[in-house]
C-alpha cells in the first residue's frame, strides 16, 4: 500500500522562502544601471524591500502557493496578514504610505470585484475600468467591522485603528500583483530582464551564472546580524563579470571534469573511434580514457552551439585544422613503413605511435580554449566519422575489425 503524503510537509514553506529570494533578484534587475544607491533586502524591512540611504522605496509581501488555488477575496488570510503588517507600520510612521510603494506579490488570484481586484496597478485594467482604493477601503472596513475570524482579529484591529483618511492613504499606496509566476517559473522572468543586459542569445547562461552567485550571497546576507541588504552595485559588478565571460572570444570550458553516464560509455563500445583504437592494439584504460574524452568534447561543443557561443562554421574550421595537422604525420608514417614486406604487427605499432602523438602532444586551441580533452576528444569525433585514423590502412582495417 502506497504511503500517503504527510500533511505536515514543510515543502510549501520552503518554496515560499525560496520564492522571496528569487523574486528579489528578478525585481532588482530593473534598478541595474539606473539607481546606483538602491539596496535590496530579504526578511529585513519586509519579505522583500528596496531602499536607498536607509529610506524604503518599496516594501513587498510575497505569497507563494504551489497549487495556485489561493484566492484574494475580501476575507483572504493572505490579504489580511499583509494589511496587518502595513497597518502597524503606517501607525508608527504615518509618512510611509506617501513615500513608499507597497506591493503584495502572489501566485494566487484576486477576484475582479474584490478589494484586492480594485488595487491592481492602474496599467493592468481594461478600458472603462479604473483602480479604486476608496471602494476597496469600504469593502475591507465592512469585513473588519464584522469580524468573525479569530485568527485575523489582530489584523482587523490594526486596520481599523488607522483613521479613515489614513486607511485610504494606505490602500492608495498598495498594489496587488496577482497571478505571478511560481518559483520554478521565475527563471523566465529573470532571463527576460537579462536580455537587455547580457550579450545576444546569452540570457539563459547569464541567468544561470547570476543565480549561482546570488544564492550564496543571499545566505550571507540572511545570517548576518542584523540581516544585511545587498547593494544593486554588487549585482551590476557581477553582471559585468558575467558579460566579460560571455564575450564571443571568451569561451568557458566547463565539461573538462564531467564523467559520461554509464549507459553512454556502453553505447560507445561499437563506435568507429573505438574500433580505430583496437585495430592498432590500444586497449584497457586507454580506450576508457578515449571514450571519456570523446564524451567531454562532444558535450562541450554541443553546449557552445546551443548557447550560440560559436560562429557559423567555426567548429568545421577547427576540425579542418586538426585534419591538416594529422595529414602530414599520417603520411610520414605511411612513407616510413613503405608499401610491402612489413608485418601487420609493425603496422599496428606504427599506428600506436601516431595515436600516442594525439594522446600526449596534440594541443590545438579552439579560439581561447586549449584543454587536452577538447583536442583529443575532437580527434576521436573525427575518427568516429572516419575522417582521420591511426592504422596505416584504417579505412579497410577498421571495417574488418571485430568488436
């Protein structure tokens, strides 16, 4: 009998915290190269906050729901918990609503005729409809005065404790951003912002590298006491580093130490490049190393192509350069052994010597990358296509080799 999923799973809460951190990154990109003094905070002034010189510009409450069933009705727990936070803040600092944008960012949905539905950003309403904080105030006052939900008693009291004018002022500063992407979908939002900041076609790679830096930076900010903010200037500096790394003349070889999957290795056993090695007597671990180099070179080159990091025809020109380095060495080998009277053992030995040059000495850079695995693996890719070989008669000898 299958075990049921425990009702006390912490997954929704964990996803909520991850959402705050990823949302903060997505939202702070709009300040990059525009507002140098802005700092972003997580669990500092609010769930997410943006401030300059200690003064809050934006305070955001983030509500993430994995199943998207949440609805911001006038009695919504999410809505009232948020209103309590901001009502108490406004009571302490009556200037807050006038100088700070307050936003409730939620994956849930606000019904069109609800108070939350009347507080969406003005630009989001269709023709003939307008944002209406006064009407929202009336609806929320009615809920607070009626009470009924003991869990929200403190929230009702905090809202009603504000004077009528302050309530309208508070709601006038609030924007409800509903139907927002889930935490797993925020990557697309980040990439959209990065399209103007990263080299053409590199937004996905830039996002991966930016988030790789962002998560440790957020952890450092959160464990500081008190929690510290992160300057937008830091993000700008990291983006500059990423842009430099993504320039078309600066390739990154990140497959150098990647091991091929076991099933991939097994599939290579009958490939031409493996037969090419066996026909000259290369075996054991050297064949396994060759498979590894083939896999790494193939995946690295494929990744560069997918990420649009190579020019049209650049790989073909690299392969042609490798072939032209091989051709005179191959011909020297054939001239040395001559046409007749030499044993097959001697031919295998000559082929091993040629392949040993590839293993030990052949290092031809692909643009700025000169890693061993790339040259050796690319030679195996060529050998797999029978465009180069090691045995003096590799084209016929390899086809006859039994695997």
